[in-house]
C-alpha cells in the first residue's frame, strides 16, 4: 500500500483538529467542529449510529453536545495518539471530563477515536469506540455529586430522572 500522507502531515492535521476541538469545547460552536469533515464524510458512533455527510454529522453533534451529558463535558483532549500514513489514519484515546460539580472532583470517561484523513485539513471519517454503560455510570455519578452539592441543573436533573435512572445505584 502506498503512503498517502506523511506522518508529519497527519500529525499537523491532528494537532489542528485538537486545537479546533479545544476551542469548540469553550465556545460551544459545534459548527466549527463539523466543518473539519469532508462534505461526504462518515461518522460512526457506537451508541447513536452512523451519520453520512457533513450536514448529518453537524446536526447530530449539535443536538448531542447541547444536551446532557455532552453539554457538561469540559474538554476533549487526546491522551495519546498514533498516526498511520499508510492508511491516512490517526488513532487516539480521547478524555471526556465533566465540568467541576463544585468541589473540584473529577468525573471522566475515555473513548478510542479513529480518524481518517482526506487531505487539505479535512477528515473523511471518524469512528468513536467506547462503552456507553461506562459513560452513563460516570454521568450518573457526576449527577449524584452535583445533587449533593446543590449544583445539579435542570438539564442534568431531567437526564437523571429519565435516561440516567438506568445507571442508578445498585
């Protein structure tokens, strides 16, 4: 198989992806994040399904990241990554820490992300691999702690009473 992109180009593209994602985590402008994908990109999300095209990706990410628990995740740093120039892929572990519930405690879960580079700073595919039960249990623990501290907001309370109920204490 021939190399499509150099390790350096993949590294630079991934660094830009991470910089944009970090800015979006602060601004909440998920349009900027979606704009990093080609118009015909695929997004494979193991709990939500498959999205085809930048606009489907955009609609999904905006809906998801403006609702709990996505709306309460503070950042999305890569803990490590590897670049494979032969396949044009970057594989990484992404940390998904929740915002501070009010006492400095940390609640987080990680996922493996596989990004396929298309060139010109754009990605043609992202696949996120994770355990939805682990994420749900972590979000529930965050809600429990926020409730104890009196910082649980309406969005988290609603999630806790509906979806989050399946992650309740045993």
